[in-house]
C-alpha cells in the first residue's frame, strides 16, 4: 500500500502516525463502497431494461408500446449524467468538502429511486430513474475517483482497480437481489428498498471521505485566492496549455470513443440473452457473470498496470475488448445454432467484463501520470464530462440499431448492427489510446532523456 501524501508529523506522536497510515485504507474502503452502490446499481439497469422491455408488450403498463431505444434512454441518461456533471462535482468537492458533496448525492440518489417507484409513465421514469438518479450518482461517485488517487502514488493503479472493482462487485450482488425482490415484492417495492439501502451506505461512506493534508493545504490556498469568484456554479478551468497538447486531444478522443461503445453491451446483456432462449431469471445471470469478471479484471489489471505501465495496459485492454466484440458477440448474433451462439456469448460476457471495464479503472490513474497532480482535478472533471456526453450519443444510437423487440423471428440477429457499431468504436478507441501513448512518450523524451519513464 502506498504511503499517503503526509503532513508534517511531530516526532514521537505515534497515534498520529498510525492514523496517517490507516487513512488511505479507510479512503479505499469508503470509495469502494460508494462505487459499489452508485455505479453498481446503475450498471445493473439491464435487469430493468429486460423487465421494462417485457412490459412494453403488455397492455396498461407504463411502458406499453415503448421501443428498446426509448427504454434504454432511462439507463443511458443515468450513466451519462454520472460523468457529465463531473466538472461541477469536482469543483464542489474542492470548494466545500468531499463529505458534503457525497451526502448531498446520497439524498438525491435515494429520492430519485423513491420517485421512480411511484412513476406511472415512461417520461416519468426517464426523469427519475434516469436524469435525477444520474445527478445523485455523479455527486456520490466523482468524489471517490477524484479524492482517492491523491492518497496513492506507487500503487495507484492497484488502488483504483480495487475501488472501481466495486462496480463489478455491485454488479454481481445487485442483479441477483433485484431479480429476487422483483419476483417477491414487485419492481416498485424493489426500487423503494434499494433507496433505503443505498442511502445508508452512501451516508456512512461519505462520512470518511476527505483530502490528504498536503492536498487540502493547496486547495485551501487556491480557494482563498479565488474567494471573490467562488460560487456554487464555478467549475475548475483546465490550463489552456494542457488542452492544446496533442496528448490531451488523443486521450479525450479515446475516452469519448470508448465510452460511446462501452455501456451498450452492459445494458443489453439480459435482453440479448432472452433472444438466445434464456428465461427472464436466467438472463439476469449474464449481468452478474460480466460484473464478476469486471471486478476480478479491474484488480488484476490494475496491479499489472503498475508494472507494465498504465498507458501500455490501457492500449492492450482496449484492443482485446474490441476483438472480443467483433470475434465473439457479432458471430454469436449471426450464428444459426443456438448452442454455438450461447457458447460464444458466454465467452464474450467474461472477456468483455474483464478487459472493457479495465479502461474505467485505468482512466483516472493515467490522467495523473499524463498531466500531473496539479492539473488532475480539472482535467479529470472535463474528461469525465466528455465520456458522459459520448455515452449520451453512442448508447442510444446503438439501441436504435436494434430491430423492434416485437419481431421475435429476428432473434439474436436483431443485435447484428449494434455489435458492429460497438466493435468499430472500440477499435477506433484503441488507435486513440495508442496515439496518446506515443504522444506521452514524445513529451517525456522532450523533457528529460535521463529519467526513467514510469508511464
């Protein structure tokens, strides 16, 4: 475990020393719990996607006659707003405190789920389970990926891998819990129970979130210098010298392309499994399988990235995720044999869960290495916003390419164009990451030829 950025310690103050040593562990646990809850639930929207799709075929439901793309807009909004609001959330985390921002997010998050449980039409679910839940998730999630990296250095990749593996762990627990609750008490009560549980977890975890002492000193000095300009809408501006660099352009392009593709399979795992003949209960297991692979992959790849280099690992994992879509999911959709199509999809579920999710955990660690800790907060917020905007464009487009769910004869082939789009976007993201890797190497060589490259 890395040593944190420590304040000056009075000699002989052993209690203070122990506190400083344990604080990174507390930050690690709290951040993981926040990701487990906020992101884990969002990444489990596939359970609701499949449920709402099935309700669209029934009369007198909130989703009667709705298309998969319209229903997908609920989850897409939630995931997109989770990062679109990043510049504001990161600014508030500096201006107020991580604890205050997380607690506010917890209130909004739970209220969104309660309101969704009373919604009676599609547009109401879009506003509550989509828009409002996305805002709450952003305020609970972004402090965890903004504060935590500042507590670690040498093992930053492993630490962020563990924290963001919370998405995978949550993605294993929540879909199984949702399926059980929905079958027993109905989806509306499931939403209400989830609201209560998530409020408790987010509130407790948020209590322990704080900046390291040295980072806090810098932030307080920055806030004091800008006191006259501070407002609740103020966002940290990225240094124009950073934005103008080719490595920023390359990293932004890769982030946008990967995000535009990434969430589509996550949302449609359960729905696609139904086209292969799996039952409603069994289809939710594919979400759990993918997220289990997600959790293991983030930790293992985060550990490897500290040794192989973060950008090297980012390139490799993005390449493999693109190959898995084009070599496994697409052939599964085109397969004329149900058994071979199912086998390919199971393998794809595991590979995609391991390698595509690695981008999410390696993304913030690479920003510190590329742009420095002094630019991390502002760059992190802006590039996460770019990822959110790309999700808002890419995922609905992928949903539109799925043929009408009413056409049961189409079966898995209804996902043919969607799988092609996802594969092409990830392939393009791979080249963008390679570009960022090359630019980072050139920048480093231009600055120093005698220093060991730690990327």
